[in-house]
């Protein structure tokens, strides 16, 4: 079996690995940027459900569940950096796309909310 055969057979696993590696790298990058983002007036938004947020959350985060985000955009100024989190980084990734689509320029996905506690 040559390299091309291996790639054709295992490309979904490779794609998943690369996606997970990117999520890990990106969240580490955003964590390193937190002091600067805080200094620049960043708003920290947890897009988990209200129940998840009530159960546990990072201090200083506001809760706007993903399903409510599009109708609550007015609560988030476009002039401030926005840092998003959720349980795994998937919902906050979707929230980032929504905010970018609506003209927010500085939007960051930190991944899991517990990264604020690190």
C-alpha cells in the first residue's frame, strides 16, 4: 500500500485530527492574548444554555445562549473585542461565524469556558 492509498483510506481521520489540533492551538493562542484583550475592554460571552451557565461559569462572563445570540446582537458593541466560550468550542465557533457575518471585527473563540480559569 503506497502513501496515496493510505491517504485515500484514512483522510477522514487525518481531517479530524487536523481540525482538533487547530482548535487546541487556537484556544491556546487566545488564552495567551487574554491580558491584552482585557486591557482593550474585551467582552466575554458564554454561549452555553442558561442552565449550563448557572451550573458553572467563569467570573466576568456574560451568558447569551447561542440560540438567542442573533436577536441579542445589540447587547454587544462592535467596537469592543468579543471573546466567546462554551463547553467544547463548537458553539462558540458557530457564534464567532455569526458575529463576523454581522460586522464584528475582533471576535475570538477561546473554546471551553474553563480556559478563563487557567
